[in-house]
């Protein structure tokens, strides 16, 4: 080895201070004017040798803190190895700084343009081989950093050892570390231009350690072999506009738990939830957010891992198994997704490189006062790439059948839940968040173009126009929108004592004035049964019998109303207490006849709904619904028709008082015999069993705008459905 005098080098000082911006220009192999040099920094090594064909050539320690150099007249071996002695033991390791950066300039261009839809393939940690040498490539966006390092259990969390290389002005840092085991815990240590040292978890990580730890797991891959090709093919041609859709919303941590309080895993949910959903007749399951989050009590809405299935319930492969099992059983799976805000946790996205990177600097734009969370900066291209890639990830890697997008209203309005002096207008002086609007349109275009048959559903509570209309018509491009007005009016009406309902019947009829302006989904979600609001059963007025009768009537009214259906777990058997995320549903109540009756009714109603095209084919078209009588305020009765596309018609009558209506004359559209195909007052459901046995013969007596009519028995606090025999 050629002897060389080591001169003072300012880059060495920056390296030792943890401030070296471009480590590839100093560490690793280099050809310099007097020959070849290899530099390595390892403060824990007592000796380091360079493996050559002739043996191990020692490196000289040129600084007591752990900087070593090798000098030679000939080029070192390609992808050489070091023999490192630490604490008396030796190991062989490739030099991370002998590998060139792998990320292409084209991908970086797309990322900086906000058009990289698969950013999770570029950023984050990825197990790979370079020239046959296995390792993990790490990459992260931190444009205001002076130095970024990979720290983990493989380098004693020492930020001096693996500083990353930056891709120019892109702000993306990268380093391939050979020999890292898949699943190893890691984070990023960031020294920013303001001189602040931060330790952050990887925004693009696809797996994390179990809470309360917050480290990411390196280079894990989804290994699941999918067996849902038939489902995915069928979905791509699915005419969802005219199909039944009845979603069952669950919180994976509290649907059921083990007797000792442990969560069900994704695989255990597949074993127990799918048969239940099939038996109950739901078409879809919607998971409340299962993206990684630090706090159980946030229910997943305080997301810190936008590309990671939470480790509470298992691995990413386990979640794939759950979705795959649902698909093979004929059940769709929707995911609750949260692009509206993110938490303040110091280890995650908040002020990621010491500056407002994913959020806005000005709290009037970037902070949700109600929720104590940051608002994404949708006008920043790299943030747009991040969120679009997150949506792409869940739809592509996990085969989810759609995204329910949380808190869309908070994204659309700059003054959302703010006083007049607490927000900033857009460039035109308005209150619309123009950047968020553009992002939502791009999201929906991407989802519908790349994932045929996948749905996007907006939780949007205002009168923003055309939420569920195509972007080429000026809409936001969502498949559907939650009908929050219908939900609020309906629950408000049902909470009135029946004696007073005659004064409020317009709360039920009003929604028909706007029911076809959007593709609506009718939600009774988790939001309606928490925070002191009580369960659906608890909201109902009257004595115990009336409470259950009112709940049966409410759920039947939802099923008969135009719009796709959505119910939170526990609604289907009338859970008594409001939802508690810390424990499972009150399944023991199914031992009580009244709760079992609710479940029996919901099961029958769900299956009946799927068998009657009149109840779903024209949900979004005026021609699918017609009133017969919406003005009988004295008796608090409603009656209407639902129509299918091929002339199928069912007659619905609802009695919102506890007074039975004997010999009630109802209009009928056809000169046919009818039969009662559903009665929420059935004894089997816990009712009084007042109803209409046998055939109901239409008489040539015009009534309610129909050419025929008949007298029927209309039970108390109940709904009946009549269909031609």
C-alpha cells in the first residue's frame, strides 16, 4: 500500500461534526491526483481492512473519532469488502459509499412535478440487489436539510455513520446500505440548515414497529399471492350505479376482542368477520383507517404512516390475506383514508426537516384548530405526489375496492370552522381552497383511470356542487357523497316523540328536493354513536318496546330511501351503549330477544334489498322514486313507490306513530294481487305481529294518485313493503 501523508480536509471536519452535505464526494472510493483512496467512517471499529486479491490491507485511522483511509496506486476491487474489527470480533461488510445512486432523474422530475403516482416505489426503504449484492435502498424527501442519515439498530442509531447523498435541488436523499436485514428498525436523523437536529420516522415506510415504538421496518415486501382475479375482473365491469351496495363499517380494534382484551388480527378478522358479513347480507365492509397511527383513541384518523398497515393487527401480508379472503367470499372492502390533516407528533410528518414541509407555515392555512392537526399543503407538488401515491398504494397493493375520503369539507374551504380573521382567502379573494380542489380532482381521475370499478366516496357535509360528478363536467369526480343532510334530518325527526312528529314530517320529505343532485350514500356511521351522542337505540324515544320499534323503523326507512347504504357495526343489533373503541361490541346482548329481533330484521332486510332491483337500480335517478302520500301529517304516515329499470315496483308504507292504522287505504300502481314481503313489526323481529297475511287484492278505486288501491293493516311504529304477488 502506498504511504500518503494525510492533510487536514474541511470535509473531514464536516463529517465528524455531522454536517457533511455530500458524503459520496468524500467517503467511499475516489481517484485523486496521487492515486486511489478509500475513506470510511466507523467510530466503533478498532481496525478496518480492505479485502483484496492478495489479502486484507489495513486502513489507517486518520482521526481518533473513527475516520479511516486506504491509499493505493491501483483501483480497489469493484464493490470491495471491509474486514471490520469491533469489540474483538470481526465481520465482513460492503461499503455503502461504493454504490452509485439508483433513483432516476425522470422519477425525481415526476415527484417534483406532483405527478409521481407510485412514489412508494421510489422513496422509503426497499430491499434490492445491486450487482448481486443484497441490501436496502433508503430515500427520503428533506429539501431543507444540510445532512440526512439513516439510523437504526444496525448502526447503534448513530447519525454519523450513514449520511445520505442528495439528488441536487430535488430535495431527495438516497443511500443503499448493503447487508441490512429486512425488517430492521430505522429512522432518519436530519440536521437542517438552521442547525437543528431531528429524528424522524420514514413518511414512505410500509411497516412500523408496534406502538408505542415509532421506528419503521426496513425493506419489507408484500409477499402475498393473490387469488382474487375473478373478483377483480368482475369489479372492472361492475355497474355500481345500478347495483346494490350496503356497507358495514367496522373498527378493527373493537368489532370483537379476545377475552383477555387482545385485538383480533387481520387473519382472525377474516376468519370471524367474513362469515358474519355474508350471513347478514352486506355487500361491502368498510374499515376505519388501518394506516399506521400512534394513538389507539384516534381510531386511525391521526395518521403517521400513509403507506403502512398498522402493526396492531398484523403485517401487510396479513391485511392482504383479509382483503383477498373477502373478495373470494364475494365481499368488497372499502378503506377510510385521511388526506385532510395529520397529527403534530414530533417523530412524524410535522415540520419534517425543521420547516413546514408537508403543511403550511402560516397556521391560518395550515392548522386545524378543532382537531389540533396540521393541514396538508396541497399546492406543493411533492405533497401532492405523496398523497396521490398513498391512494395508489392502498388501491394497488392491497386491492381495496375504494376509498372513503375523510373530512372533504375541511379540505374545500379555507374558512372551515374558522372565524372571519382566522383564515386567508385564495388569490381571487374567495374562501375555496383551489389547491385542494385540484388535488381532489387529480385523485379521482387517477383512481378511476387506473383502478376500474374502484369507488371514491366523499365525506362532505356542505352544499358544494357536483361532488360526485365527473371532472370533465366541472365536478370533483367522486363516485359518491355521504348524504349528511338526510342523516341529520332523519335522526332529528326520529328523536321527536311520536306525538310531535306530525309537525316535523318535512324533515323526511325535504331530502327529495336534492336527492338526485349527487350520487348519495346514506350513512349511519361511527360519528353518530360516539362523544355522548348515544347509540342509535338510545336516541329513540319512548319506552323499551317503542325504542326497539323505532329503531327497526329507522333502519327500514334507510333501506327504502334512494341511495346506497352504510351502517356502523352494532347498529345491526341495536347496541345499547354508544360505541367504545377500547372494548368489543356488546355481543352478549344477542342473548336478549329484543336485540336478536333487530339483528333478524336487518339480516332479512339486507337480503331482501339485494333481491329487489326496485330498491337499488335507480338510486340516483328521480324515476326510481315517487311519492304516493307525503302530506299525511295528521297521522305521521309516509307512502311511496320504488321503481326498477325493467318496471319492477314495490310499495312502501311507514307509520311513525305507535297507533296501529286498521283498514288503511293505500294506492297501488297495478291491477294485481299484492303480498306483504316485509314487515318490521313481525313477531320474529320483536314486534306486535300486526300485518297482512295472504294476498291483498287491488281494487279499482283510484287513491294517492294511483289507479288502484286496497285496505291494509299498518302496524305501529313500523314499515311494510308490498310487492305484486
